[in-house]
């Protein structure tokens, strides 16, 4: 797609750039980069999202790169006439709230689950949406200031886990273009002081409670913990040399929230949690990573020995999958 066609389409309209709900660094960087690209081409826009920004590292981007974005509650005057460009997400997906404006354009790097007719669609399977936005600058030879270049470089690094997750040569090619124009101090700054004291308490609780059953590591955080942090702690437990499957859960006011990881080819984390929580809650996800939830009302079904019950449920699923393998 020629990004200047997008500019033409948007001219004369009020424009919003919407990221997926609970935006991550790639979503924020994509929105920020696109906002600047449109601005130098004469189109003003606002970045918006639904949900919260609950991770310190994502919050930090706003200060480090000087980004402005509005949450759903802060936008009260969007109308049906307004144009929305969806970035790092697609309309009709569960992670994108349907705002009142008209979603006329979409720029994303995820496979399309539900088709939708946009007037401008640029969906490419690459490692990060930031890669596509950065390519707009390269393609059109548009001036790329250091803070924008740094944000895009950070978005690419984060979404590809430093080129170890779903990265393509195209990501590396575009990364080298933005990195040359970036301020490396700004990128480095993003990696400093990103842990909050409350994060450390959650790590501490998980470490204290860890139980190993063969290669399966269980850890419980006995208090409320945001999704993103439970997921990071699950990765952390998985990084132990003896652990190949990790199950981490947080006791919340409204129930128990789970995050599961598997690095074994024969153990599917999504199927494992779906089976383990059957009858008490819901779970699902990918082979490598999955999540789930047991609502408060169902917690009593786990009985007095709740932790043991949870462990038995997951271990049984592991056996079922192992047996299916033979
Ligand atoms: Mn992304």
C-alpha cells in the first residue's frame, strides 16, 4: 500500500488512531509513529484506546518519547463522521472496542480472523506493527525525528522479544533504518527502572510459594496482580532450568487468574488450561502460552485444599497429553 493514499483519504476529516485495548509498546509506538507521519503530511490526529495501561514499562513510554494518547473515558466528543485508523489490531476482534467513529483504515501485522472492508488496509505478517509504520517513513523518505525513531525501534524490539519471537528479515531491515535515526539513550532509558516495588512483592510471593512436580512449576501470588505481571512471572518461573511447564496464579477479589507456559512440544498450554479448569472456570490460548480464570463463586468447588486441587487438575492434563503422544 502507498501510505500517501491513506493521507489523501483522511484529509478534511477528524482522525483518531485506535490501538488494541490495553495497548502494549508496539501498539503505542505504531500509533505514535503514524500520528507523526500524518502530521507532516498535513493531517492532525489523536491516539486513543480502551482499557488501562497497567504496565510500568508501557506507561514510561509516554514520558520518554513524549506521547499523548486518550483512554475511552477521555474521549467524549467522537462522532459517527469521524475517521478511525486501527493499528496493531483489526475491527471485529475481541481486543478492539467498537468506538462510535468509522473504522476506514487498518494497519496491522496479525492474521485476519474476521474480514472487514476498509478503504485502506495494510496487513502484513511481520514481527511488529511498528515495522510497517517505520517502513512508511522509509518508503516516502519522510523525515524521522529521534524520539519517533526511538519509539518505533523500541516497539519492534518489544514485539519481537529482541528478534527471538516471530521476527522476519524485513523487521531487521526496517529496524536498521530506524535505529540509525534513533537516540539510543532514549531506547536504553526504557530498560531502566521499569520494575515497581509491587512487582517485586509479586515475584517474592511467587518464589516463596513455588512447588515443583517433576518439570511442572506452580506458583501462587496470594493477592491481586495485573494480567501482564502474572504473565511475566510465568515466563520467569519457566526460565528455571528444571521447569518446562509453568502455572502461575493470582488470588483476585473476583476470582483466580492463571497464566500457563509450556516449552515442551508435546504439551499444549492452551489445551492444558482448558482441561484443568473445566467445570470451575475457563481457559485457553496457544501451545506455548495460555491464560484462564476461575470466578469467585466457583472457587469453593476447589475445596479446602485449593492449591493441591489446582496442582492435581493441571498434572492430570499433562498426563492425558503425554499419553496421547505415545
Ligand atoms: Mn504488535
